[in-house]
């Protein structure tokens, strides 16, 4: 699998291929390896061409394109977010992505990214917590037990050693499903009857709810000193999870401010409210957690460099393997300037071979 070989044949990672790759690697190992790529690219942040995601919003959801390039590779992800989809048995979020060679413009990889997005979101959350959460944190409250929840739990276990999980969802069936899916994976799990109960004794609080609205999942009186909040669900205009007063007490860390100010929790604050870009913490240009009583907030909306990292990881992971399919995606005429001639030659082929 290289840009020089079989340029007209593009490796395609189907949903089945991705599941097989994750299972063959081991989910926690996959998350740790993926996290290494994400963290590496945060360290290379200033090399990237970056832009806030290109979004088309509708009443019921959003469709977005998320591009990024480091000058050698280019990647984009197509992703939607439609919370109502669960009512018709569909996923809230679906995605696919492309990794390309900048020198030639040829695609190197086409991949499903519904599963991969869940993995990279969880890996990014755990990386942020590595820098921002209190040392020795062992207990996490996970509020919102939908499609992202198990990935978040396993990422925090794999990267931080979280072993005590407190679950809450408005739908008790979602909590029960999450608990059953994580059974036997080394976590002590408590199903809670309210968000207030879930945060009791938690060092880290992850919110990952799906409703597209201004919600108050966490109120100010629920947040004690020293807690790290991983806010995942506030990821579009008009969609939040935290009371504004929590933001005013917290040290806030974001991926890319031009995007987060539109889509994150900080859309509740003035446009010039001070926040810290997370890459500056990774590169030691800014301080993350600096006191025991500090409340830290990772206002996570997901950014294109993380998808770039995920596609780069999968591409490297697949080198020399057969865990992908081939797509005849790029036209390859004998004479590069004779694209129409290739069409004519196809028309002249015997019908039986078409």
C-alpha cells in the first residue's frame, strides 16, 4: 500500500474490515496506538492547514466536511449528526473518510469512519485527561450512555487506569446495555438513578448526550473542586450540556477556537473569553492542571486533525496486511490525456466482458 503502487486501486476499509482490524488488534491496544498518533499530531499542530468544519445545518441535524493536511498527506471526513435517527433505528452519527497523497493528489485510503470516529473521539478525550485530570484519578462518571459510551470507558481505562465507572442516562435501557457491554472488561460499574448520583466521588465527569438543544446536564452545584470535565456532547450550534456558571469557574481547554466558539460549550460565553488551545499544553507552551482544586474542562467538539490522525494510523496499520478491500476508484487510461479514448475502448469491448 503506497502512493507509487497500483495508483488506480484504492484500499477500502469497510465496516466489516474495521471491526476485524479492531478485534484483531484488541480494542484497548487499538485505542492506545491511535492515541499515540493523535498526540503526535497535536505536537505537530503548527504544520497543519486547518479550517473549522464546513457544516450544512438543518432542522433535524447537520452534515459536515472536516479537512486537514500536513503538507504531505491530506484527509477529510464526511460526517452527519442527526439525534432523531435513533427513533427510526438509525445511527445518530455516520461517517467515512479519505486519506490522500499531496504530491500526486491520488487517494491512498477510503475508510468507514462511524466506528473509527467513536474510537478517535474516545482516544482524544483520554489524551486530554492525561494532561488535565487530577493525578491518580480512578473514578469516572459517564452521563449519556449512547453509542460513544463504551469507547469512552475503555479509552480512559486503557490510557489512565480508570477502573470505577458510574453510569447515568435518561433511558435506563441505555445504561443497562452499556453495563452489559462492558461486563468482564475490568471495570467496577455502578448504574445511577440521576446525574447528581453519578458524579458523587467522581474525579472525571464525561458528558456525551445526543439531544440537539441547549441542555443543562451538569449544574454548578454538582461540580466540586479538583474535578476534570470531559464535555463531548456539545458539538453543534445551540447544543450544550453544562450550565454557564461551571464555565466561569473552570480552566477551559479547546481544540480549535474558531470551531469551538461556534459549536462547543463556550458558545455560551463572550467571543473573546480566554481559553487555552490544547496543543499548547501538549507542547509545554501552556500549563494544564496546576493545582489540586482546579476545575479543568476539555470542551471537545472533535477536530479534523484527529480524523487525519485516525486515517494515518489505519493506513500504517494496514501496510502489508489483507484486512481491506480494493476499489477501482481512480480512472487509469493508457495515455493520461486520453480519458475519452478509454471510454470509447470500453464501448468497443464485447458485451459479454462488460
